[in-house]
């Protein structure tokens, strides 16, 4: 490296022997060599900067995508008179947390330059919660961090979230599971009143990753619509089959419990003296001895 270090250092740079002689011209020769060395130094620095600029300009930029669409209009004049809690949707192993995964001709792949702005599970959970509120399906919809009392709980899992390109056509594919629980069913009755598996396919206008990401908006919208439709259908069937005069089976002592929405897990809690019974509780208070 002595050649390069000498060439880059203007103080030690040498151009080589010059024609002419005489001690009187030595100072002018040194001046010429200094000017030449500084010129080379300036050209090297400017060239290096231009090279970096060209590299940064030509490098492809990362694009970020979100999942969003207009919220639905209110579809029920009289909502279900209870609160639903929407638990955060889980993610399967095949769902990419950061980038938009695109499958080409059956071969899995990930477009690393097209990334999600947020965790896709967060975005989808928030949209389903927002749609339940906007549509008026329930009197109130809350997330899992809320301290509000609730009767119903909706939980789900994303098992597939990707684009598929085949034969020159592309689509967004979304697969998910959803289940609805009713924590105020009579004692001994099944609390899970709905469990569904969904496969949603939304066509993309072309094979561009940005177009596939926009098609995912339509897929999530259809998923939210089908979940709300299945919820209404399941609750309608539940209301038809449930007898309003049905009494819970007696509990054998010494277990003393009550069915009341004031309890957190399953609304079953130990009965104690001074317990305030909630209005409309289906449990027969005569079965409990204090």
C-alpha cells in the first residue's frame, strides 16, 4: 500500500523527475508537484462521493403496506344487548410477521422489499373489532385489554396470509379460524357457540406486489363480513334452541357457585355473604345457602 498512501497524501506525493535543472527552479517544481497532488486528491474525493451517490440512487427502496378499508355502515337497528371482547388473533407458523410473502407457481417466497408497516395480526384484529362496533352487531365491542364486563368473546387465528401468482394471474389468499364463546350459558351447557374456518381469495389486478397487498385489503374485508354474518346466525340458532324457562342443574354441596356476569372466568364465582346478585341472573338463588 505504500504507493496508494503516498499518492493520496498531498504532502508526500511525488510526480517523478521533471526536465530541467538548476537550484533556482526547485521551489517552482515543488509548487507544481503540490498543485498536481492536490488536484489528484480532489478528483479522488469527488469521484468517491459520486460513486456513493449513484449506488444510493440505483438501490431499490423498501415499500411498506398497511391493511385497511372503509368501515361498514350500521346494519342492525337493535344490536345484541351485550358486550363482546375481541381477543388478539394468533398467527400460524406460515404467516410472515414482517414481509409480504408471495408464492410463485407453487414455490414459496418472500418479497423482502415489500414489508408490512405493522404486525398483520394487529391490523386484522383491530379491523374486525372496528367493524363489530361500526356495524352495531353488539351493544359494545372491546379489546382484550379492556376492564369492561362482557358476555361474549371472539378469538381467532391466522393460518395463511400471502399472495399467489400462477399462470400470469395473482390473488391474495387469507385463511383463518374464528370461535365465539358465550360465558352466560346455563350451567352444563356448551360455551363455545361458533367455530368456523375461512378461506378467502381476492383477485389482484396484476402480479405487482403492491397490487397483491391492496388485494389483501379486500380479503380481510370479506373475512370480517363473514365472521359477523356467522356470529348473527349462531346467536339466532342459540336463541331459538335455548328455553327461557330452563333452569340450571342443582349443585351438590359443599360447592356454592353463582352464574353471574360479574365474574371474570365463565362468570362462575364462589358465593359469599353480602354478594350482590345481578339483575337478570339465570341462577336460582334458592340453591345457594349462605
